[in-house]
C-alpha cells in the first residue's frame, strides 16, 4: 500500500465563503470560491497528495437541502476547479444534526470513511505528514482525534487563543505553501 500525505479540508470558510448566520451554502449561485483556493489545491494535486473535503452539512437534516443537491454542488465545484488544473479527490459529507452520529465534526468518523476509500485505491494515510485544514475549533478537534496535524485558518484571531492547532495561517494558499515549505526543509 502506498503511504501518502493527505490534505483534508473543511468546506465553508476554507474553500468557499461562509453563508450568513443561520444560513447555508446549498446552491451554486451562493458558492463563492475563496482567493487562492484553486492554486492551493493544484499545488497539492501536483504533489499527488489526495485532497478530501470533510464537511458538516446540517442543512440536509434540517430539510433545507437534499444530500443529492449537496453532491451536485460538489460536482460543480470540481468542474470549476478543473478549469485551473485543480481537483478535489473526494467529498465526505455529514448530513446529520448535532448528536445523531459519529461522523459530524468534532468527531472523526468522516476521516475514517475517507481512510477506507483511500485504502480501496491502494493508499494509506501517512498520519505523520497529513493535515486537516479548517476555520473552526471543530475542524481542529476532529483532525486531532484522527491523529493528524491541524492548520487553523483565521487571520484575525491572535495565536495565543488557538491552543490546539499545529499551525495558524490566513488562508488555504498560505497553509499549503507552509506545508510544502516544511516538507522541503525536512527533505520530504
């Protein structure tokens, strides 16, 4: 089995703009890719690092969208990314309400689903070199529960307030560049 660095990404606030309070991004018209995201994902693709989105989508449990509609949105995201030579390898979605499952972040269930999918492709997750990148404490907690490094995205929060992230960056592009630079410094 081929052991690889895997980049796990949150969706809303990491690859696209978050919706307003008590709102959800469920339609393509509302999906706004953040600056530098396509380039960051392409950099991962060039290194043959699988990119997996790990996303809570409670809008399904609330009846505001269907799982099929969210999956169609994700297909559209990949069509847009492919225009720049980038792609997300897989999307793993928790459609449940809080407390209904073990896949909803901050739990690590979706990471294990991703791991099984990767194993079916002959890929083993190198947990020492893999990362969860997100903009919420639940992203950091889920990544830590799974046993990988975490990168917190938020340029406005002082570092001392985030104690459980391995790295803090302003956006996905900076995060991926930092991961690449760290690997190059360590001869990886």
